[in-house]
C-alpha cells in the first residue's frame, strides 16, 4: 500500500503488462490522450514499470518510435489486450539507465544539478537519496550540497518546493528560473 493520493489503474492493465513483459509479447492499448477524452490505439512492446506518485509503463511503440523507449501513464490506458506477436528485446536496453536519466519520470536532456540545503535540514537531507548518481557534501556552515546529473526539471521544481526556504538551486539556471516562477505564482487557492 502507498498512502495518499494515487492514480486509478485497473488490475487487468498491470496483470496483462506483467505477462507481456515475461513473455516478450506485444500489447495493444486504447491510450487516452492528455487533455482530451479520446483514446487512440497503440501497439506497444513493454520493457518495464516506473513506479512513484504516478505509475508508468516503459515501452517501445514499433509503429511510431521503434528505436526509442517512451513512458506511458498506466492510468491513461483504457483497454488492453495481449497479442500473439513476440518481439525481440534490445539486449542493450537498461531500465535502470533509462530511469537514471531523470529526476522523476519525465525524459529530457540531463543537466548538471547542484542544490544547497540549509544547516537546519542537513540531518534530514543526509537520509535522502534524491538520485542514484548523487553526491553529498556537508559544508563548514552545516549546509549540505547535493550534486547529480539528470533531466526532469519540472519534477525537481515540484519536489524542491516542499523544502521552501531551506533549499537554494545553484545549477542549472533553467531550474532557478522555474523555481522563481513557481514561488511567484499567485493562482493558489487556500
């Protein structure tokens, strides 16, 4: 169990994808496009799951992007069926390496990331793994510098927002700007 809000995902979706992964079989899905109520048919070659606040399927779409793995939100799958078509997995594909390109699940160009957390949260910060390739260094003033390389700036922004004034973004500049916009946003309702 995972407490708190979570996406609605039909058990049939998970069960069918698991079977397809184990047997290297293609699936067809009716996939709901974001911002619409229309579902489009997709043929997919499933490679694995990324689980978090949202849950995703990592798959290749041989009709659209045959050489590139993409993410598909499990909650956006409306119908699913297992096909008889077997596919050959790319032996060089690593789900771990795919996931490590990002802070969360959004895939974008990886950037060098540097954050500085205040001394007042340093002990708590040292208990976190923000990213598998991170380094942490306690500073003379008691603060902690966290460094890693990844994409997913919007997800970083969402996470850093929870630390409030206890975090300072040093790099990249794009994340600094995103944080400034988030902090200045006036459309929150309380």
